[in-house]
C-alpha cells in the first residue's frame, strides 16, 4: 500500500532533529517541539504544484498543519500547498 495525494496535497516524512543539549542538560524528546522540516514522499495531482515541489525535496511547513497518517510503521504528514512555507536548498 502507498499514499497518492490528491489535488494540492503533499505527503511528507518528518526529518527528526538530533538530540538537543544545553551544557550538561539533555532536553528529553517529550519537551521538544515536533519538527517542521520534512522530506517530500509524494506530490498531488495539481500540475502547478508538481512543477514547484518534487519528490525528495526538503520543505519547511507550518507549525500546526496537516494530517498525521501511519503506514507500515512510519508516520507521515499530509499537508496542503498553502501550508508549505519554503523549499530548503542545501
């Protein structure tokens, strides 16, 4: 089974940040914010969106956006075009 988003939606796999340290204090995972950086896994059927966002792109998305979906033990986020803030270029 795979996810094929419709219209202006994008399926994103979150990119987890490394463990945070502040001096000798380790910040636990439960105190961290969810990452807002992700890798595009699938792009919807909107042709304009397909020209701008490609599978494999790293994107930055809004703080409280999208719908969480779990598939084959992995968590994904489905976001709309308006929720994508930027494409990250290394």
